[in-house]
C-alpha cells in the first residue's frame, strides 16, 4: 500500500481509464451475448489488437518484430475471413 502513494498521477489516470475501458468492453460483450449479436462483437474485439499495436508505436515508439508482425497479419486475416464467410 505504501508504494501506491509514490505512483505518478498520470499513471494512475491511465490505469483507471484502462480499467473503465475493460469493464465497458466486458459489459458490451455480455450485452451482445444477451441480444444474439456475438459475431459482430467478436470481430471488433479481435481487431482491437491492431489499435493496441498502433498505440504502442505512436505513444511509446515500440518496434514490431517480424514474428509479431506475421502474427498480427494472421489475426487480421483470420478476422477478415470470419467477416467475409459468415
């Protein structure tokens, strides 16, 4: 508990926003399951990794390794295949 006092204010805001976004995502997933629109939500959820990779590049200047880029491409292609062949 004592270490939490020394966390930067901006980091706490980021953690809180991340928690709120994660909670909202789960609530929307449960709503989609309840209304029978899971196939739409799953596609959007799987493509959120692209947003994460872009954010890491823009905000933290992280490089994408060749292996990670291939994995990301497979995720995107697989999600596109799911969208096309319903």
